[in-house]
C-alpha cells in the first residue's frame, strides 16, 4: 500500500513547474560535478589521485570532494535557472517584462481553476 500513496505525491511534485525546473537543473549540476571530479581524478593534478588513494579510507575523501562539488554546481545551476526566468524568451535582450515566473504561472493556474 505505501507504494500507491507515494506515487501520487511524486507526480504532484513533478507537476509543479518551479520544482521541476529546480530538479532538472540540480541533475545537470550533479552531472557536471561528477564529470569534474572524474576529470580531476583522471588528470591527477598535483598528484591529487595519489594523495586520495594513499589514505587509509579514500572513500571518505572522495565522498567529501564529490559532495562539495555537488553542492557547488547543483546550487549554481539551480540559481542560474531561477535568475534566467525573468529573461524575455523571444529577444536576446534582458529584462523580465514579458515573461512570467514559474511561481506567477502556478498562482495564475490555481486561481483560474
């Protein structure tokens, strides 16, 4: 029974445009962070890979490195997506006079229904 109760909650969250925007951009930031950590380990700048794997518990060092990159790149991707919401979609100029924010669009939809 718990699976049936969680399924509608997930679909309700994914229907909210702002939440969906944040989730997609968090995934993009997480992919970028994972690729960057993998690239750092592959390129081995300053013998970073050797230092990490020479430790008694390299998993903790890798987890901390990956978590810090996930937080940084995930929040940067989400923040840039939120800030880009006010830009006009059809023109290359800045400003937000013509487009609606996801929160405003959600509020408009709930008022009309």
